């Protein structure tokens, strides 16, 4: 049954982002019961000059350059929403705090305000909830011309202070967003602790899995071409290979000590990081690069175990890994470093490791962990951690806040 409000969502990830994003999982589930309008994070002039001939910019040129054809009906595995693309923004992150930055930001925010105002008019939006996911610079985009939302939501999925580029202005803007929000959601315990206030508590709703995206219903798993020549058992990691969060020395140790296995790494990486750490010289590491979310299940189907080789630092202690429930849904044994309260909440279904040696030992245990009982337990854990289940919590809290504001 359709509910009596629409959603206007603005997130860090765009709808056609190569890597699967939590906000897309949230948008898809809401779109089953509500109209969802997904506002593209604006492309900058710099983005356009560098990538104008490539997707995703090339398919949006009319919208980006001329403000025409700004709407696109997007199908997310059987569920549809409307994508809305603003015109090009000005690159401003290099500017220092102060008048010039705020003046330029005001212009960039006006681009988003313009398409939201138009969307409200064109689609006759009467009541809507504004949902901003980890884009605090664009939280305050409302002016007197725009019909006000019934609720303003801010969601944090990472510690914004720990990534230098977004931290420069993001720390201040996130604080402002939290102060202006009606509800604050976070994906981890640490973020909820950090962002919650006496006035507005932060609600932890962790990342989840989309079982529809990772299902083989009516089809068979097809071995990816990159794995056709792999004869050994596979240790799998899916995610961005960032030096801020990934323990490269641990990966190197796994490769050197477990030569009987192939370490398959799927996700973006910097070649300079691989050269600097020597990972590029490891014969039993296979770097796949990023893959569309719809293809990931074929790699999961041929893995023997999965790993979460995170560093233990300020950034990772605020992370609930998006991939963990995808691993669990396939019944895979998982070895993880012990980096956060969130990862410890899953200690009954994963192998937690305090150091490199224990991580290596746990790989051996996991490779022999073929118990059907444990496999079923992992799958059941994932089935209780789906976006369908998470959305029930989102909706309950949203409805309670709407009722509270009416009183």
C-alpha cells in the first residue's frame, strides 16, 4: 500500500554508481511503497572536462549543460524511481573556510534547489520527506520558493573527519546538518555515539543486504571469466582497497603464507598503493577491479571463504561493512579483524581476529568449516539483516516523528 508521503533523496552515490551503495538499497526499498525522487549529486565542471565522453556524464549531457531532460525513470532490479539531474556545479572544495567558499556553495546548492522545486511542481508532490545521505554540504538547500518537507533526515555512513578531502569542509557542515535535521540515522554504534545529541538522538540502523540482487532464482551461477583458470580454493574480498581502511600488510602476509589459495580482490584500487606495498608482486593475488553489483553474486558463488581485512583505527571503528551480509547470505565463512563494536556484534557467525597470526590461523579454520548447520546459521543471520527489514525500522521512526510534529 502506498504511503502518504514521497521521498526526495540526495546521496553521495549516484544511482548508476559502479559500486553498490547503501543509499541505493534504502531508496529501492522505499520505492516499493512510496514515490522516490533520487537527486544526483551535482557533477562539477572539472568532472565534465575530464569525463564528458564517458558514462555516467555522457548520458546526462542535456541535463548537466542545459537543464533539459532532467528526469530518468530508473529500474532497480524490478523497482522503479525517478532520477533527477541538476546542472553543473563549481569545484569549490579547494577553497578555504570563509565568505568565498560559502558564496560558491550557495550557488551550488541553488542548482539542487532548482531541480527540487521543479520536481515538486512537475510531479505534484504534496507531502515529502527529505533524506540526505552523507552529503552534508547539500543538506540546507531549501528556500522560500520550495514547498517545505514534512521531515528532514540526515544519515551518516562514515566518520567524515577521517578522510582528508571531505573532512576539510565536511566536519563543519555535518555538525550543521545534524542541528537542522528532524531525525539523524547512522550505520554504526560509533557514529550514533558521535552524532547524537540530547535534543536529537542518532538512531543506528546498520547496513544490510538486498537478497533480490544476490539471488540465483531461475538462473544458475556462471563462473566469471577471471576465475576460469583459478584451480585453487578462493579467499574473497569485495570492496574499495583504500589505505585508510585496508590492512595491506595483512593482505601481503595472507598471500605469502597461504600460497595454496588464491586471494581474489574485487573493487577499486590505486596502482601506486599496490606497488608501494609490494602486493602487485604476489603471484596468488587476483585483482579484479570494480564490478556492477548485479555481477557480484557470481564471484560469491565460487568463493570458499571471505575476508574483511580492515585496519583498526578511528575510521574503521565507525564502520558496519556493507559486504558482510552479502558474504553471510551465501553461507560463506568470514574472517575479520576486530575493528569495531559493530563487527563484534556478529561474533557468533564470523571468525574475529586480534592480530595477523590469528587471522591466518582463522583462514585455515574457515576453509575447513563446512558444517551445514553453520552455513544455515550464516544465511539466517543475513536474512534477518536485509534492507526489507531495515526499512521497517526507518518507516517506524519516520512515522513516529511525523506524528510527534503534528501534536
